[in-house]
C-alpha cells in the first residue's frame, strides 16, 4: 500500500507539472497529498518514509496500523483522481524501477520491502486499467528469496514475471550487435561480425568462448572486458583484438569478480576472503586431499578480526569449508556422468559430500586474480557456469553457520553433569570460548593442571581488543586468562585455592570459573565468603560464569548484532563483583 501510494504521487506530481495535462487533474481533492509529498530532489523512499511517519500512530499495534493504512493514505481517492486525469489526457504512464535490492540485506525486512514494491507494480496494472503500468527489475536471487518467503507468491507474482537468462548464444549475439552498431559494420551474420574484429585465437565462437570463460556469463563482464581489449588494440593502431589484449585487462576483471564475491557474502560468510586467498598460486583443478591443507592453514590461524575469527572457529573441519565454498560458487565439483565441472551459485546442496578423491575446480573467472595455473583443463569441462542471477545471498548459506552453532548447543545438553561428563564439558567449553571470544582472546588451549590431572583449565591470551579486556589488563594486569572448568554447580575453598595458586606473573589477578550453575550469581555463604577472602587478602578477582551464560552468547551468534552484547554484559558482571560483592570494608 505504501509503495502504491508513492508511485501514484510521483505520477500525480508529473501530471500537475505538465503544461498540457495539469488542467485534467482535480487537484482540489488531493491538494494535501500533493503539497506534502516533497520536492523532486528527494528520493521516493525518503518521501514515503516521511509520509508513513505522519499517518501512523506509534501507540497502535502493527495489525491496526496496516488495517488503517489504506484509509490514512486515501488510496481509493488517489486512484479515482488519477484514473480520471489519465483518461482525459489520453496518455499512459509507464514506470520502470531498477536497482531495488541495493542497500538491503536478504533478511525478512529487506526482502519484504522489495516484495512490497513488486506487489504494488502488479496491483497498479489491474487497478488502473493499464493507464499506469509498472515494471520492476530484480535480480534472480531476490526473486527466489521472495518466492520462498512470500506465502502468496504463486497466486500474485509467479504469473506476472519474465525471467532473463544469459547463455553463450545470447551473449555472443549481444556483443556482435554492439560491434555492428559501434563500428557501423555492414555484415549481418554474427560470426562474420565477430571475425571482422577478432584475430588469431579469438576468431569464431571458440575464440569468443576464450574471452567468455573469464567472466561469470554476465553482459557487463564481457562488455567491460572487450571494451578494455579494444582500447588496448586501438593504442597499438589495430582495429582487431587479439588474445593478448584480452589477457591485458582480464586480471582486473578477475580481481573485481573476486571482490564482488567477498562483498556478496561478507555478512553470512565473514571469513570467505581468507579461504579464497588460501588457493593463491595453486593449480586450478585439485583433489579434495590436496585442497584440505590449504584450508587447514587458515583454520589454524588465530589472529583475524573478530567476525572472521568467530566464523573460522565455527567450522569443525576443512570439509565444511569446502562445502561453503562450493555453495557460493567459488569451486565446482567434477560430475563423472557428464564429465564436466558443475558450479553452484545459489546455496543449494550446501551439505554435498566430498571424498578425498573428489576433483574440484576453482571458477575460471578467479584464476588470474589468484595467480592460479590452468593445469591443462579443457574449456568444455568448465562450461556449466551459471550467470550472476544464480549468485545468491541465501538463507541456506546462513543456515550452515547456524546448524554448526545448533549442533554445539545440542552437544551441551547431552553432556552429563559430574565426573562422568567432565572431559566432554571441558572440550565443549573450549570450543564455545574460542567462538564467542574470537578476535578478543587468542591461542585458546587446554592447559592441564599438573597438581590434579582430573581437572583441566583453559588458557587464552588477552589481546585487549575490547573495552572489557582492556579493563582486565589495565586493572588486574592479566595477559593470560584462565577459565577453570567445573562440571558441577557448587564450588568452594578447593576451587578458589586452586585458582589462587595460578594467579601470578602474566596470569595477573583475574580469572574465571565456569560451572554448571544456572546463573552467574554468587551464593551467600561459603561461595561468597571465599570470593571475598581472595579479593580482600590477595587482591584477586575470580568470576563465576554459568554454562548458561556461555550458551546464551553462543546462540546470539546466529543473528550477530553490531553492538557487542557479550562485552557489555561482562563489564556489568565485573561491576557487580566490585560494587556489590566486594564493598569497601569499614576500618
């Protein structure tokens, strides 16, 4: 309804501003709408946001707002006035809308905004008796997201769409028509046109495919590539391009395509850049066995920024990384039946199994950017490469990450409390701590207590990368952070004395005990008394963390927020210890 109103208002403004048609508009009925709509310098989205703010009551429920929206916007009146004006003017207005998906994430809200515009475009055609026709150009990934999320897709949208798919034949003809127009070529046959401006290896359809394989089968890719190639040829006083001209600019195109891939997926696959860079200088076609060491080298790193490091720690092994790289189209898998490499760009089949002998191929459009050797692969083996409309920021890719987090949470629920599950609980805590503190703590490792082999500690290096960890280092001189893991609820003198013996030198005067308690509160009595004694007598703080606290922040990573909830909560918890548990003692 909001988008329909916005489109109506844009057309109303055009009509009223037209010297010939303005007298056909009964402006008296819609004057308030016209005067409040805003100037042409403002974008349509800015104007509709302001309008919605003026007509919506924040105290109403969302259901009430939607129910009243049509009346508040006076859509029926606007349609009546516009239809009458257009019939008198004997004109048809056609609306073209492009780049609708720019600036939006592919979540429910972003897809809903675009879906609303598409629904509006369809509704306008039927309501306005084709006096107004609206077309919305959307990428195929957005179209599929709408088809998945909109329950009314098949009824309202599916039959109103025309889908474009660029294959080799269409791209070849597009390029040849461009050449014919640009150079006033008299040939009619596409092959003749191409051969007139391509030389040596580039002649014929096979030559065109040599250039096309360096793209993602996108019109803009091949046009940019050829424009630069002709520029290079022209600088050398040639009117025909050769393979060297293509290769001159192909690396720039390849780098741009790789950067596009990183930007497409940086939200749901933050570490994608590090994993793609791990293939630098390798052969284009390798086995899974040879690819795993490249991936493992990244998985072993512990020095990336926080979002990347968390994403890396979520992977349990190199196979999961290969599955993700396959699901975003960076690598293809050899299909024995068709004897070709198949690439997936839409997140489908993300859990595809990889055997040690599985042959994988880095997408040809990334070869030059990553200095990848061609290894003698035949072009036809890699021809099943989809175009840009198959590249999708997909919920499936995000689901891979979330399934890994869910599996960790499920593992926790299966660990028995007490001595029997002590080792499993320590292992679980180590994985969880590495993930939730990624980017702020590094070199997280098991640190066996030599005095009690049954009890295991976890030690991590404080990088001072957040306000909380800077506070810990500045106030408590703690570079090495100890997490003492106890697979039971109640702790006492033994646990506090044990930790006290650790806290010196780089271990400073600060540590954690992770327990199976249901919350982080210290119980009155022995637990609180021992914490106070350690603080008052030795100036050391030991904070008790509930396993529920770690579980909660692990779950939050399924939908990471810009603000750091974990850092804020730890700061608040430390304040609780200092202010409530350790008040100043009376002299």
